[in-house]
């Protein structure tokens, strides 16, 4: 028993190991609970760090990392076990992820399972690897294993487990235990990615029903999904290679790039609504980049924002319930937004609601933040673009 890893003995994650230790029934239960956690992470991405922690414990490692990458788009999103998040963040920030050859070798191997550094590199390569020499070893780790799997989004899933340097290379028994979990990990990630695709399509189609041309964009301005209305605006919206979206109006396109860059870097607020000059056959429009942030911008989603195009002028205000559901506003925020769209002032709304003007201003700030608008006029223009057939009677 003393030769078994403490994590396996204590957590009993694997039935075979724990059966050997004489606690088989309890082991099977604990193993199933861990597998259940893996699948639960497909619907609740916040649980992935706990899964990665369990993988690390299983392999007697320091921590685990999960990343979703799209090399062609130059994008990568990641998460890590709690005790490894800070150091991996530094690994990314200092540019070592781009120089680490492990994933490149894993992809080239086309192996359906975990591969260790010893499987992927010669001893001389391991000794002289730049990422290992300059970052991993100085930070006390340098032995690991990883896997890769394609996702339906066109992205690549990667999972790595990193050991402390003084623990030594990953033994085959630990790789075999990780391989037992690999199908569950891959399926869970596939489910999560598929859910994100369906959510993107549903959001775009909902905007189609509302009569709003819209496209879900990643941080590089590439369309993840676009509805038929925006695709029909060929004189205003231009489609380039690899689904990159551009606007025919050079000034509006420059504003879109600035807004996208601000969303991707999570930097200072940028103009998220901008005018678009009309053409001979089409009136001027207003472009709105509605950010997708917080819980909505998940690990398996490449969406950074939704580009919505609305007419420059619109006389109607949509129903409160529609505003609330479309932008996830509180009832109070939706009432303020709808009131402004209907032409009311903040004082008018305060009097009608029986609350102070300061309260209304606070609710307005919430509505502006959630819709990605910087000013009242932008909010009014955004809401005014909803098709008249959705307007309340006698509004």
C-alpha cells in the first residue's frame, strides 16, 4: 500500500486501485462521482478547475491546465487548477506558450491518449528546451503529460498535467489512469463546445425574428455565426477570407476595430455604437457592438461581441418584456430603457415610477452597461431598431 500515490489512496478515484486496497465499492462510487463532475463541467465551465485538480492529484502532479486554441485565428482561452492558475498565467503572459513544443508534438503524434514529455522528446531535446530551461525549471516544474482533441467549433482542446521537477518523470501507471478518463474529458468538452455553437445560432436567429441584422464576432472580427439579414447587406457589410467581417464605411469599420480590440483586451471602454453612412439604395444605419462578458463569455465560446445593425432613426419603442429578455436587464432597467426609447426624459420616468431621479440614473447605468451603449442616445437607437410588428399596441 505504501507504494500507491497518496492521492489515489485518499480520494479512491479508481475502482481497480481501491479494490486492490480492499475498498472496492466505495472506490467505484468515488470514481463515478469524479466522472459525473467531468460531465457537469460541460454545462458549468466554472467546475473545470476542480476537474483539473483531480487529474493532478491522480498523477501526483502540481496542477492541471485546460486550453482551447485556434492557431489559425491566433486565439487561446484557458483555465487551470487553483494552485496552478497564477504560474500558468505568467507562462502565457511572458510568451512561453507559443514556444512550448509539447502540443505541437502531441498533434504530430496523432495518439488517442496522454503522452509524456519522455514520449515526445529525446533526452537532449528535453535538456535544451527553451521553455523548460527559462521558465519551467526555474519555477520548480518540468515533467508533464498532455492530450489533444478537435472540437466541433474548429478549435483544439488541450489538457496538460504538470509535475514538480523533483518528483521525476511521469510513470506509465499514471498515464494509464489518465487515459481511462480521457474519453470522458473529450466528450464533456465536445458537449460544451456544441452547446456554445447552438447558443450562438439561437441568439442570432432570435435577432433575425426581431428584424435585426446581426453577427456574433470573435475578438479578431471573424464571424462565428451571422443571420441572413446581415448577410443580405452586401453594400454595407463586407465578407473577407476566413469569415472576417468589415464595414464598407471606412470610418465605421475603424470604430469597429477599436471596439473589438477593447473587448479582447478587457481594457478601457471604447465606443461601442457608431454611425454608418448610407448608400444610394440604403439609408444610414447605426452599428452596435454588444459585448459578451462575464459568465456568458465561457471557455468554449469564441464570441467576444454581437454586431447589431439598426436604422439610424426609428419611431417605436419595443415592449418592456422584449427588452428585458433580449439584454438580460432587470425589470426596472428595462422600464427605464423602454421609457427613453419612447421619448420620455429621466424626470418623466422617475415621476411615473415614484422613485428618485438618482435611482433612475442608477438603473440607466445598468441598462447602458448590459447593452454595451455609452450614452442614452445610443441606447435609444439600439432599441429603436426592433421591427414595428413587435411594438405594443397604442405605444
